[in-house]
C-alpha cells in the first residue's frame, strides 16, 4: 500500500470513502491517478523545416521561472511534430478557452488537418498563434531535456498576451471540464 493510502487510513474516519481509493503500481492506476490533477489545455505550435504550421494538444504545460521567464511542456518523442517542436527556434503555447474544445480534439487526433479549420496567424516571433485563445506565450527555445518517453521542452517567454474576459478549458479525469462557480 502506498504512503498516501496509509495516511488516508490513519486520518480519515469515513470507511465508505476509504473503499473508493485505488492503489497500484500498474500503468492504468498511474494514468488514472495522474488524471486526478486538473489542468488547463494548451496547443503547442511552431513551423517545421518546410515552413508548415504544426502543433499538438498538451496539458503538461507549467511555468518554471519568472526571472528569466521560463515555461515548459512535455512532448511525446513519437508525436509527429516532436522533431519540429524541439528544433524550432520559436514556439507558441496557446492556452485554450471553453469555446476551443474542438481545436483541442483536432490537435490531439492523427491525420486531421489541424490548422485548416482554425483561425491562426503567424505571431510576432514566428510561431503560429491560434486566434480566440485565452492566452498565448510566444517563446524562444531555451533547452530540451530528456524525460523518459517525452522531451521536456523549456521556452523563454518573449511575449505573453491574454484575454481577461474568457474562461479556461479544463481537463480532469480524461474529460473536458469548465469552471463551476456556485
Ligand atoms: C487533453 C490532452 C492533453 C494532452 N497532453 C499531451 C502532452 O502534454 N504531451 C504530449 O506529447 N501529448 C499530449 N497529448 C496527446 C497529443 O495531443 C497527441 O498524442 C498527439 O497530437 C498525437 O498526434 P501526432 O503524433 O500526430 O502529433 C494530449 C492529448 C489530450 C487530449
């Protein structure tokens, strides 16, 4: 039994709740446990060597440092655009809003024309920017680290923009969600 589960047994009185806990070292339990961490949703974009826009949906985005301004996203090594994203001088993190769930699905689906149906433009620093996004971080590649089956792509933010009126698209337990205000 994991430490977390032991802690729960020691401190929680509600037996019904305890029976709901799942514990394991198998990949399914790991994925489901990681899915308990609610995130926003981003689309990471750049231009490939043929100057075609490429990108993929990613929720592994996080901020790293304010000075210098760094952020990271983890890109699966087998993703079609992994090479482009890890070699492009610039990339963009497009933070999605509730109306962009179709874009999130499109950018996570193979053999889709990901950019054709989207309103996008070339950003000031040469990465594709999706219109109507909640926020956009235009980045210069800072570092790429090994992370098991993923590349850890670190970018230095050269421009940040956001729309304070829009609400974020969220992802939790394998499903899209939105903020709920009581
Ligand atoms: C909500 C969500 C979050 C995702 N987060 C990531 C991620 O952080 N990193 C990653 O490499 N793939 C992530 N994916 C999967 C990629 O979007 C997907 O595997 C990829 O687009 C597959 O197509 P490709 O190989 O043609 O790029 C995520 C998918 C979804 C739906």
